[in-house]
C-alpha cells in the first residue's frame, strides 16, 4: 500500500508554528517514502471555523514550500457520510442520546478523563418512553458511545505509536464519550476515523495532544470494520519558556511571522533543524 499521510487542521484560527511543525514532518515523511501527503480541512464545527482561516491554510502551506497531493478535502462537505455512520451505530445500539447540560455533566462526573470530564451515565438510564418524550418536545441530544458494550464487541484495543511503541487500552480514562455533539451533529472522533479510512491514510502523523484519543479512534475503527493506520505522535513545540504552543494562548500565527519578514522557506528550514535534532 502506498504510504499515505495527511495534515488535517481545524480552521478555528490561523496556522501557527505548531501546525507548521506537524505539516513539515508529515510532508517530509511522505516525500521520503515516495508516498502521498494529503490536505484535509476539518471544518465540521461551524460555531468556530471561519472562511478566512480556511482560505489561509493552503496559502500558508505553499509559503512553507509544502505541496500536497490531489484536491483539498473538506469535512463540511461530508455530513451525509458521517450521518450514515452515526445511524449505523445507533441501529446497533452502540450509542445513546444524552440530554444533559454541561452543568449536569459536571455535577455527576466521576472526574477528569483524557477527553474532558468522564460522563456519569445519567442518560444511559433513560427508558425509551423518556427519550421519546424529550425528542417529541424538540430537545436536541448529543449521542454518546456505550463504552462497555463497544469494548465487549471490539476486544482489547492495541495500536502502535512510532515513538511510544505498543499501546494497550481497556477503556481507562474515557467513559461514554460524545460521538455526535448536540450543536454540530457529529464529532471530531467519528469524522477523523471515517476520513482516514476513506482517504486510504496508512500513517497518521500528529501532535502528542491527541495521543490518548487514539485509543478511542482505534476502538471506532474496530466497530466500523476499518483499518487501523500506523500512528506517530510527535512532541509539541514549546515557546521560549517551555510552554506548549496553542491558539488559545494567542500564540503568533505564521502570517504574523511572515509579516515580520521571515520567509516561509526559512521557517520550514528551522523546523527541519528541530525535527532533525529530535529524532
Ligand atoms: N483537526 C485536528 C486539529 O487541528 C487534528 C486532527 C488529526 O490530526 O487527527 O487539532
């Protein structure tokens, strides 16, 4: 199979150095392997994605000197596909509707997990009549995975990370995670798993911030009979004080850096030095 990897940003802000690091790493792996480097824009969250951020992604990558294979994949255009997968999980009773507010989830949570607060299971106990009443009054649910049933079906989850080695997971730190959010009708987890398979991705190269979510992704692959790619979770770039770079900290975007007169090629060259030093 042709080595295929991808860069899959969410356009909720302009790309920053952390994104560029991921993109250069994935791009160079693909080129070294004579494989494919795909660009997928993960724009399912219409509450946070903005057209100007979408438009900037290919421009910024081109400025870095990166080229990708084929057209640009947009998750916002694939809703019916995700919906069909969700319907299948619903038919198999692997998901259930959850009407809890954030406050209710927090009040009954047994604690923090790897994907936010672990759900206490309140809506798992709703019977069909209670669900029907809520739906009939127009309440929009989120859909949560029945983790215990899913694990029973899928068996122990094992996967391989290029840096951390073999991983074995039997459900710790997660709970009944949201597979379709109330506000957008889908979740990152479901869309990423469906699309990595649909695009023939053999190697997922992404930041360590998604390391723990990967076990859930592999579980979903088992449930949906999709192949599990190889994973490589790279270290996150830190700022001068050693803090992780992220959009929420107001970290400077690539555009700001380019505007200061540092060219994209130079940024990419410096990132390659960091990559060479880290491997
Ligand atoms: N869209 C995700 C993000 O920007 C990355 C998804 C992935 O690489 O799996 O954080």
